[in-house]
C-alpha cells in the first residue's frame, strides 16, 4: 500500500517540511532505508544517517534542528519514537485483518461460539463452552481448553496453550509456546517426607491489552485467580506463580520469576532475571535492576532497586565500585597493619 507523506503526517498529527505529495510504501530503519521508505530519527546518535539516508521521508521531533543538508522530506511530531510505533501498529493491524477464515483440520467443541472475522489455523483446538470474540486470531496448533473466554481483537499464536476456565480480555497477545493456566507449584509435605499435590482449582485472568511473551508460563491460582492487570507486558521465558497479581502497565523482562501470592503494583519495571519471593507486596512504580533478588515487601512508591538482596540502585552501584577495589583495599590495609606493628615494636 502507498500513502502520501501528507496522509502519514495527518495520521500522526504532525507537520510536513518538504514535498508532502511524495509516496511512501515501506517502513525502514534510517540507516537501511531506500527510496519509497519512511524512517524515523529519535536517538540523536543516529543523526548522521539523516544526511546520507535514501529514505523518502523521515519522522523527527518538532524541535529537531539539522546541522547539514539532507534530501528527505521531514515529518515533525512531538515524539518520533511513539509516532513510528503507531505506524507499526497500523501496519500490523492491516496484516492481521487479512487473516480470516478456518483452516482444516481444526476443532471446536460443543456450545462454543466465535465472533466475526475470526481466524482459526490448522490443527488448532477449541474446547467446549468457550466464547471467542470478534477479530480473534488463533494460529496453528494452539490449544484452548473448555470454558475459556477470549475478548475481541486478541491473538493466540502457534503452539500456545490456554488451559480451561481462563479469561482473556480484549486486544491481548499470547505468543508462541506460552502456557496460561498450568498448575501452581503447591505440595503438602507428608510425615514420611513425601509431598502430596494440592489441587489447583483456580484460574488465570488476563485483562485488556496484556501481552504474554513466547514460552512464558502463568500458573492458575490454587483458589481464586492469578491476575495480570490491564496493559501489563511480559517478555519471553517468565514464570508467574499461582495467585500472583501483576499491576496495570507493569513490564517484566525475560527470565524473571515471581513466586506465589506476591502482588506487584502498577507501572512497575522488573528487569531480566529478577527473582521475587512469595507473599510480598510491591508498591506502584517500583523498578528492579537485572538479576535483583527481592525478599521483602516494598512499601514506598517509585523506588529504584538493584542487587541481591535488592536495595537502593545508586547505593548498589557505589557498593559494586567498592567491591571491585577490595583487593587494593586489602593490600593497603595489610600495609597499614605492618606499619603500625613496626611502630609499636620500635616504641618498645
């Protein structure tokens, strides 16, 4: 599809600087763009590419001031990165809209209903008593158990597994290999040292606009619900245990693990390989740096923490600087001890 630069600028509520009648038909990185491409400039480290790019148009900030001559037409917006994200979303939605129909073989159980413009890929399975909304895309080999509800415009990618009784909201994305609703890790110790499985009879609720990364696992609750609140984004290879709650618009990076019954606040940032023990309360807008270990609740909002156990981010950096110098500090200490010992002997 082709659009004029003026049309793109109108979509982004931006202004055109140059020839707005030129056509663009592709999105590209500024350093790789060719004629007909639309690129963007957000990070100023990439500014030199503006003067060499072959892109027909480049999205820039309203306050950007070029230092050299350039050939591309500029689209000026408040936030170039966000503007380009909006275009990518529109492009993806266009591709998704074209994916409609039922491939065979596929299966749907008794009393299950599907909305308009649905796509069901080959070898996908939908159990009984399910309610699937409009414009839902279910890719090949995805499994959806009994009594599942899926809202409008949600995408379930290939090989994802949605256990029974799960509730998924509107505009959610569950990537390939993700498992939603597997048993929580609950076992009762026995007198003989063995463990008896505790039945996990709850479910998982994904609210609207939630994204679950590839091969991420969200366990069902022992009772009640494991809940991922609106707009939360989970990366690949994450473990969310039973009865956990993830707050609105919280983001969690790969290989993080959250133990059972912990409540994560809204707008939190949890970096890669963070481990959080169970039954904690984490305040809104808390940030944990990579590989942090969290063993106690965080009551104050907006803290930035790092380390294992996690503590103030800046203090952690200072501590690491001291730790790196420990060999030299030890050597200096030994030298001081030797001098003090020598002075003591001489005084005698």
